[in-house]
C-alpha cells in the first residue's frame, strides 16, 4: 500500500502541475483569441491523452473502451455512469464534439470557466433546483444545433461501485425535450480510482458504450430502460473485474455486494 500511495501522490502532483498551466493557456485563448479554437481543442486533447498516459505508467491504471460503434452520427445524448474522474478521460476521445454538463460554480471560475464555455459546456445551477432546467435545456439545444454530443452523468455525482443507483430527473426531461437518441455508458473506474480516495489502484478501468435508446419513448419507459441498461451492464462488468482479482482492499460492504451479485448473475457470465 505504501508503494501505491507514493505512486498515487506522484500522479496527483503531475496532474496538477500539468493541468494548471494548460488551463491558463486555454482560458486566455478563449478570452483573447476565440478564433483559435482549433488550437485550444488540440491542447485539450493533449491534456486528456497525457492524463491517460500518467494513469497507465505511474499508477498502473490501463484504459479499455468498447462499443463506440453504438454512438450514432449527428446529435445525441451520452449518459454515463459516474464513478471517478477517469470517466471524463475515457469518454472524451469518442464523443466527437462534446458538450459536457457542469455545475454553474465551475463555469464561474476565471480561466477554467472561460475555457469551458468556449467548448460548449452546459451550465446547471443546482441551487435553483428544478428552476434551473429551462436554462439548461436552452443551452443543450444550442449545443446540439452546433453539432455537439451532450454528455451527462445522470446521477449528478460520483458514486462508489455497486452502490444503489440515484438517477436524477434532469436526464428524463432532457430526453423528452431534445428528442434525440441516448447512448448509455457502463463502466468500472471506481474499482481503481475511488471517490475521494487518495490512493489509486492498478488494474484495467473499462467503459462500454451501449446500444442507443431511441427517441420517442414515454418518460417512464425511457427512465426504466436507461437505469436497467446502465446498472445491469455495470454490475456485470464489475463482477467480471472482481473475479479476475482486484489489487485494492475490498471493504466488507463491497465484498458483500459482490457476493450478492455472484449469486444473482454469476451463472450467466
């Protein structure tokens, strides 16, 4: 554990040392030279790839993504499980022209917020609750019209692997109003980069784009289908990873949940 703690500390140091100057450069480009968007995006792609490199070679987290063929051409919503910051690095390369949904507070930060808005980030003011939805829908519609794919984490925050799902109503409202397909994404990143965990553990974090849910379903049918699709596949993938063996310590809570899954779906794998 001591060795992995040292490796994790080194990763975090490199991450911040690397991220801060790039955020300043991209933020200034967004404010002072908005016509240089192509250069700004190249820096974002470099930053993303560099972080995946650091994760692989410093802490031992490999990245595996499959199912990108399920992303339809044109506008769509990518709705992903959210377990760690790795999720951003894994999804971004496959999203074409992404438009992430982020807390309003983040977009109010100088430099970072300038860059985020430059790249079509959609803000949501959580303090306003449901009253924030109309403004978010306008921004999302504009992003789709600009050729973006809207990326949302339907639970709104990172959750530990195999925790009970807690999907928010915003994704249903967005599905109804935007009338585009929704691509569910299952993943296992929380097994290796846990929420609020200072230590990152080696292994292969996986993400899987699943077949899109077509537009036009009722709100209840869509919500049920989205949750079932993401949760069932995420559970299956987590159980597969657990069977292969995990380097991280396994809490009694997680161990019990893995045992439950083994009893529920183990025979089908």
